[in-house]
C-alpha cells in the first residue's frame, strides 16, 4: 500500500510538471554605446529572467523618408550586428534565450506608427530598404541561434497601408530563419494587424491606459485592465496565437498608469509605488492565463549599478522596489 501511494504521488507530481508552460520572463536589454563584457549581463540572471530582447536599430530621417540606415560604424555598439551577436552569446552561455528585435528610430523621435511615404515610388524604395534591414537581422538571428525574431515594432500605418508587403516579408524571412516569429504592435492598433496567423505570437507593446489617479491601487489598476483584456482575448480567439507582451512597463512617476506609453522625461515627481503597483497588476492579470506567453519588461541597462535608483523617474525598474518584485515574480513562474 505504501509503495502504491508513493507511486501515485510521483505520477501526480510528474503530471503537474509536464503541464507547466515555460513563460517568457523577459527583459528588454538596451544596446549601449560601449562594448560590454560578460559580467555586465549578470544582473539579468539575478532578476531571474529567462529571455532577453536585443534591439538593433535602423534610422530614417523623417516619417516620409524611404532610406533606412543601419549597422553603420557611427551607431552604438550594442545596436549593430557585432554588438547583438556578442551580447547574445553572453546570454546563451548563461542559459537565457534571445529575441532579436530590430527597430526603426525616426530622427527627432517621431512616432514610428506614423511612418508613411508620399508616393508609390518612395513606398517601393522604403519597402526594399526595410526588407533588407529585417532580412539581414533574420540571417544574424539564424547565425547566433536566436530563439525568436520580431519583424517590426509599432509600424501600424505601414502595416495597414501595405499589407501585401508584410505577407511577402514573412515568407522571405522564413526562408532564412526557422525560429519563432512575432511582430510588436502598439496597444491601440494590435487588433487591426492582418497577418497574425502567419506568425507564432501576437506581439503587443502593452502600454494600455489604466487609471488617471496619481497612485492607483492594485485593485484599481486591475479594474482598468478588464476592457483591454477582453480585446486581447478576442484577438487570441480569432488568431489562435498566444499573446506575447513584446514590451511592458511603467515609469516610476506620478500618474504612471494614465498614459504608460509616455516616455518624455520632463521634470516629474518620483513615484516608486505607482510603478510597482502597475507591474503587480499586470502580473496578476496575465501570467496565469493559458493563452498568454509572457513578456519583456521595458527596459534594462548594462551598467546596472549606475541605472535607475530611487530618484529616477524613467521606465527601468533597476535598483527600485520594482526590481525586487520582478525578481520574485519571475522566480515563481
């Protein structure tokens, strides 16, 4: 009888473990200006992350400019192919998976979602340049054995205006890269993306407005999620693709849940509780859902000891109460 009971316990434990999914407990690791060494990735391990997003950048002059410049010597080291490859190896050596997430930056910081060419000739040129940008990093993702590739970030005008280009791009990317694919759309446009079924994940940059209070409570923030969560579930049910928060996070400032996408750094009041509450509400609402894959917190710097801190109002959770929360949450999931 005792042996039988032990066998039943073992079977139950095995079944429980077998049914667990590996969540993407990720950080968005900023590629800096200077070459890093392996030691500068240790803080990611210490926060119990199992994924990182590495973000090489391409640049355009303005929202109507068709030329995309990338992997040039004048760019920051961490934003070029060399930096991405070396940084990925550091993380792989520590058992951390990698998503390569090439992004466009419009000079003067204009929103990428408004990129729109002014004539067909410029659209064709921009498409050629953008495809070259993505395919070059798709090839790099293959070479460095990155587990995931994101084919674009917050380009909703480009996506809605030129859907056939994107379908072709996905086909061409899959010819050179065999890993998982996603695309990162902004919180207010993800439901309109026409090609989710061609990818492996619905990617959402999850800066949803939740509350207009200075320091909203956990319960108030969770209430603020409900209508957005319904929209997310609707897209999941339509596409049958798990949802991945390709970016999520809050600034450590007053009214952090009002317009979480706001990255302007004008003078504002530090509010560490607003940031921590925002993250806690997001974790409680999403990490237990079977259709949810996880996400990448925005954002994490290589110089950990000099980043963030209790007087900082930016997104990074480093050296703030939010860091301890993330560490605990990622460890438990």
